[in-house]
């Protein structure tokens, strides 16, 4: 019988497996056991809708070790494979049988089947430990059984074979030990038991193996006798049904990484049991990094939804609000019916109650982290803070109350991220506002002329560096009854009564000049004003109204058309030498004053990080000033 070659991709993967990309070769067993469990799931699912003369307790996975012949077999009485399926599923990579099965059952509610592993690499891991792999399989309802056999990369054969029962037997010829690698372990009872416990404990069908026990002979002090018995190795209790005291962080992390395909441990896990209006067990995780597609529309939020340990939906989006969409995990409730459809679920009252209570658990966990482990929280914030800020802004601020205490912003005073509560607790006596300044980076904001005086007077400023920040704060309006105020918007009311008088007098004296300057700028600014917030710098731009310059910049980067513009005000520092120069020019040389006004305006634009309209003209004007 001629060998068939593996498809190119499969061959490459196989080579990789044989040369083991995995440091933990032992995971081959987990892969084969989950395949067996999936195959049983499929048949079990059939038994729910057709009478096939089987009940749940008939299903099992058996392991047999034959140490002498270096053979390990994994047997299941699941759905089995036809000849074609053996060819297609095991000869081709990325051909996920599980996935196909899902599609074929489109009519039946397709989420009702507990099938995992749509990646099609699992089976090949057998070659990490075996020099020969044989798969004897008989499809449920089929007549003939077939044998798939391969020694690795040079191909495989499929032949007829005798097999009484439907299901699959995988026979592994375990490799001999080499100098670098130890394979004998995979023929040791205790080792196999350990691997099953470690990776497959919550598989919902019994994994059985003959186990040898030795104990002292009755009446003897040094003579041992052994006896063997078939035992179920796994507890079959899903991890989320276990009590917290039984589980270590390690167990949770391990489960998370395997189930949600992450290389890193999660930052936190949330394991809750609820009783009452909604009864469920939930196990949720906060990843330590945002997935690469997280901030794109490809990302799909949701928790796995189980009914009594049986998966009924892989990503139930209704269980998570958008602002907590980064959470991974599952919820298992006995209150949900197994055959519930996606449409029905959306209106399910039970589900809504669950969603609310899960949301509370997530929030509590985050608050706890913020209080008790700031470093960890900041890591979380780095990954998902943006999502929380969008959460404050979206839906016209519907969730702002829930989220406001989770926010962090960089503080000018503390030189680190602070909460709003912390800011308010440090506010100076008589301080009316929570001050903020927006810009591209903390460094750039720190250098903004508008922030100098406010800092100088001892006020803390929150530096906003994300586009959404100012929108979010405006949506909130205030925190603890203290309004937010941009240092670049309107009157900050920083000056003493005497200073106020002084400024008023100066403003009066330069009113005409400012009128001329505004005119000279031809409608580019709403006003030219004497500044109350500049200390050592000559000019800056501020804005009137709620729409700030920073917001204009954010919106101008959006792909959609809009003409939202900030009402810009050019502010001149009366304590700067330039102010006197302008005054002199107003009396002696109006043309020059006009040119200077344009220069000052362009400088203010540059300080704000905005483009100037005519850089060539700007440069020419500066050059003519520089010419002696
Ligand atoms: P995955 O399980 O991720 O799809 P595998 O390479 O482990 O990828 O398996 C490929 C396919 O082979 C499975 O999807 C399944 O259809 C089939 N298969 C593997 N093991 C068994 C088994 N024990 N019983 C029935 N089908 C199996």
C-alpha cells in the first residue's frame, strides 16, 4: 500500500512537532484527550436529539500503558471517523473537523455543541513522543473501520481494519530515550496520572486507567503486595465548580492560558458564585495585555456561556458591557435551557440579571486592585484604560458613575498617575476647579505656556494625552461637585482682587490695539486678549466655549467630514517685553504691527502643535526680521 504524503503545510508542522517546538512534550496527552472528549461531545449531542440508545454515563476515555512494548493507547467511544475523515482530518492541517461539524449543524442551534479547538494542530503533537502513531476508528453508524498509520513526516496510510465498536483508538509507540530526551516517563503510571490531573482534570467524561497500588501484606511488616484496579483519574469537576480554597493562582493561570490562548498569566482572576435571583458560577480573567486586535472592530467581546457544564455559546456578548470587553472567561448557570437560541438569549431576563451582577464583580475587582496593588492596576490601566475612558464618554455618559473612580490621569504635581479622588483630596483651600491641560505627551503639556502660572500658584493639573480624555471629562462635567476646567479655556480666576484691578486697567488701555490686531488676523481668532495665565511666555492660544483646540485637533484626524472649530483666542502676556513693543508699533507703524500679529498668531499655533497656514510666509517674515 503506497504511502500518501502529508499536505505541505502539515508536513512543516509535523517537522516542527517532531523536533518539538514545545518544551512540555507532555501536552500531547492533553491534546489527544481533548480530541477524544470532543468526539464524545459530538455523539452525546446526537443523543440529545435522536434516540441512539446511549446515556451520558456510557461515555468514557480509556488509557492503557503497555510498558514492555512501549505502547500507550487512548480509546474513546465518541463519534469516530470515516475513511474520508481520517484522510481529511489527520492528513491535512488547518482542516478542523470540529469546525465543519458546526457548520453542518447550522439548523440545529449551532452554538449548542461543545466543541473546542478549531486550530487543527492538536493531533500532530503525538509525534513529539511517538515514533509511530496508529489511529483505528469506526464512525458512528458506519460499517467498516479504518486504520490510519504514520511514522512521521514521510507520509501515512489508510487501510481497512477490524474494530467492533464505534469510536477511536490512538496507539502511540513511545520513542526510546535519547541522551537529551527522556521518553520513558510517558510509560509510567504515576506520570500519566499526573499529566491527566494537571491538564485534563475537568474533562467531563471519565478518563479511566488501570492503576497499581501496593501496600503492606496483612500481618507483615516488610512484605508488600500489589493489586490493580481501574480508576477514574480526573475529577470531572470543571475548575469553576471547585471551591476557591482548592485552587491556587497557578491553577487559574494555567486554565486561562490554555483556554484563552494567551502566553502570559492574567493580571487577575475573578471567581464568583451567585445564588438568588440568578444562580451561576463564573470565572473571569483580566488579561495582562490587550490582544493585538483589541482596539479594532474585529475584536469580539463575550464570555463563554455554559448550562450545567455544557457549553451553549462561545462568545456571549450580552454578558459584558463594552467598557469591560477585555474580560475573558465563562459563566455557568443551571437556570438556562440547553436548547436556547441566540435570539431568545437576548431577551432572557436571567441573562440580564447575570450580566449586571458580573459587571459588579468586575468593577469590585478593579477597585480592589486599585486600592491594594497600585502597580498591578497601572499595568491594567496601560492595557485597557483607554477602553474605560471611552466607556465614560459613550452612551452620553450613561456609565460615568460606575467608571469615574477607575480613571487615572497624570498629575503635574505628583508626577505620576492619580485618581480623581486623590486629586480632589489635595485641592487647595478655595480651589474651585479640577484643572486639566491637553496635549500629545506629558512632556509637551508640561512645557505649554498655559500651564506655567497655574503650577506656579501651587495648583495640580491633570495632563490629558489621549484624544478621548477631554471628551470624557466634559461628559462627566464634574467630580465630587468640582467642575473640570481646562487651563486653556476661559477665566481660571486665579488672580487676587488687586491683580484683577491691574489687569482691568491694562486691558482698557490696550483695547483699541487688540481690536486692530483681531482685525489684522481676518477672522482667524474670535478675540485678541490680555492674558491672565501667562507668566514668562509671550503668547498662547486659548478657547472660548466648550469646544477646545485639542478637541478640534482630535476631530480633524477623524475620517468623517466635519467643521467643528474651536473659538480661538490669542492671548498676549502684558508682563512680557513684546507687549510694550506692540504698543509702540500701534502708535508708530501699523503695518509692522500687522505683520507681528501674524507672527505671534503662528507662533501660538506652533506651541499648540498645530500646522500653520502659510509656513513660507512665516519664514520670510522671520528672515526679514533677522536681516540687519
Ligand atoms: P482540532 O482538534 O484542533 O480540530 P486535531 O489535529 O487535534 O485538531 O484534530 C483534527 C480533527 O481530527 C478533529 O477536528 C476531529 O475532527 C478529528 N479527530 C481527532 N481525534 C479524534 C477522535 N478521537 N475522534 C474523532 N475525531 C477525531
